[in-house]
């Protein structure tokens, strides 16, 4: 189990889906991509996650646990 701290509006690459964090739930992360389309990603399905922008401290930072 790996842990990463992410925050709203941070740009991520999750399983090849790139976008800005719009919502962080208990089970899902919602990304908004460059075409303003939303991508709902189940946290349990995350195999790879990469931060593309710095963590915006103080803007609702949450720890995500994934495989």
C-alpha cells in the first residue's frame, strides 16, 4: 500500500489520465482534463499516480492510499 498527499486543483497523472483534481472522495478522485471533461477514478483501481504540479498546501490536502 502506497500513500500520496494530493490537493484540489493539483495536476495529476493517474493511470494515464491527466487532469486537475476537482473532487477527492473516500473511494474516488475526479479529474477534469484539458477538454473540461471529467474522469472519475476509483482509488482502489489506481496502479500509477504522478504529480505534475506541486501540492497546493492548505487547499484541502488529503492522503490517498493506493496499491
